[in-house]
């Protein structure tokens, strides 16, 4: 069950407005996805991401090979990730900005390249239990 929330809209008026942010986010997420992806990519997106079907079922339904399926999934993730981040005037990612936190006008240099992987964590030494004679 959703909740209607009272939000203060910025600007000259600073007037309160009632809204359902959860439903608005779901609608924006779905509509942007449908607009960005072609028909075949949207079918994969719907089966795999929205309905939660595993890759075997998706491959069987869409009559495609495993490798082709995962290449399409990676392409979909790349396209939608960029679209959600660069959507104007209110991007769908990061979520805290969408749901009412402080909106940053400029992206940080780290955030401009969304495809860059974070640095790998430092490697830890393997845990080796002491080996002794068994009595």
C-alpha cells in the first residue's frame, strides 16, 4: 500500500504538494526503459529484470543462445544506466536525489564516467588454520 506524502516544492512559492513518490518512480522507471530500449531489448528487460526470470527460461522463451542473451543484458544495463543517470531535469539515479535529498547541480568528476569500475579492494592473505597431529 502506498503513502501520499506532503512535500515542500522549492522556488518562489515554496508551497506544499501531495505526491506518491513510489508510484511516480515506478512509472518513470518503466516509461524511460520502454522509450530507450527497442522492442526486443524491452522484452528481455521485462522478462529478466521486471519479472525475475532466470536466464534459462529467458533463452527458451526468446529462442536465443546463452551468450547472445548475456550480451544483450549487458547492453541493456549500459544503455539504461546511462539514461537513468543523465535524465533531466531529475535523474532516476542516485535514488536519494530522486526521493527528496539535496540535488547536486554539478556531477563530481568520479560520477561523470559511470562505466568506470571502483578500485579493487586490497588482497587479504589466505586464512590458514594451524595443522597439528591428530591424537
